[in-house]
C-alpha cells in the first residue's frame, strides 16, 4: 500500500525562498538556537498534520515497513532537505508509520519535481 500527500509551498516565490532558508539543513548546521528548533518542529508537525487531515490521509499506521520518498521544488540542494524531511517523518509517527526507527522506516529517497508543493510518499515494502 502507498500513502501520499502534498505540503504546499508559500504562495509567492519570495516566500518559498525564505522558507527554504529558514528550514534547510544549513540553518541548523550554523547553530540555530534550541528554542527556534523547537518551534520549527511544532510548525512542521502542525503543517503536516493539517495537510494530512485536509487531504483525507489515513489515521492508522501502515502495517508494514515503508520507504519514504520526498519530492521538492525549491532552491535547496538535495541533501539540504534533511531537517525538513526529518520533521515531516516525525509527524507521520503513529498515523502513517508505526514508528520512525529502522524496523518501520527502511529507507528514504529525495527527488526534485516541478510542482509547487512537497510531495510525501510512504510505500510499504
């Protein structure tokens, strides 16, 4: 089984660029303060949950381990999405995935696409 949903980018390109700078791995690598990191986690968990609710995503975890795939369309380098993807993955815990440890998430893939949203796909393996 596969579960997928979209997380829209801000309405303006300037918003998308700023968003990327705020949440890209480089922001964390530079030593973002713990209180800001905590508010980032809350923001991404709330955003992810809201979009899953809005799009009718299941509320019970898949029964088998998954591969998570993320599709982005922003100016960040591919690996610079690590922090964003981790916060999204954590928001899936207990809803789409049982847990985010290696028993339940067997791998992660990151790609680019030309759409104006982040596409998140959880595919059972």
